[in-house]
């Protein structure tokens, strides 16, 4: 099982979401901790992955040696990739 690590910008992104969306993000993140590659899609040209939560995306780096999922950004699909 992987450990979830939020960087500061991801924490700020998470805090800016409404409570219902925060709950959905937490539910999905808890589900992917066992087998993350099943749910994540690799972003072209980077070492990052994306997780879809409705119209929102969670940008994640997989730290395989330490079994960590590093949450980098959380945002609406229109803005999160900028």
C-alpha cells in the first residue's frame, strides 16, 4: 500500500475546494493507494500522472522506492495543467 503525501500547493488546492468535492477526492485517493497505476493516466512528456475526479484532476508523482504517492496539484481540468 502506498502512502499519500501532499505538497504545500496541493494542500492549498485541496483547502480551496468545497467540502463535498474534498470528500470525493479523499475517497478516490484512499481507493487508489493499493494499486495506483490501475487508476492513473501518465501525462505525456513528464514523470507525472493524473487522476480524474469528475471535472477535477489530481496531479500525482509516484515515488516507487518509498511507496509514496506525492500529490502535486488539485484543480479544475481547465486550469490544473498550466
